[in-house]
C-alpha cells in the first residue's frame, strides 16, 4: 500500500512539473490570477478538485 501511495505522489509531482517546465510564463501568469481570487474562491476550487479526484478514484478503483 505504501509503495502505491509513493508511486501516486511521484506521478502527481511529474504531472505538476510539466507546465512550469514547458511554459513557465503561462505558469507564472496562472499564479498571478490566483492571487487575485478571494479565499472563498480558492477553497471552492480546492473542494471541486478533491471531489473530482474522489469520484475518479471510485470509478477507476
């Protein structure tokens, strides 16, 4: 189980690193836009991401 979690973490880091590597200016602009969001908007994005992830885990498990 621990090996699977570490593999999932490694894959997440690879996927997260693609945009800053390929298009650093777009990545920077994305964070500039995120800074302008309110806390509630950022929490909503986080909640939506978690729910989509949970649904995908339940579908592909």
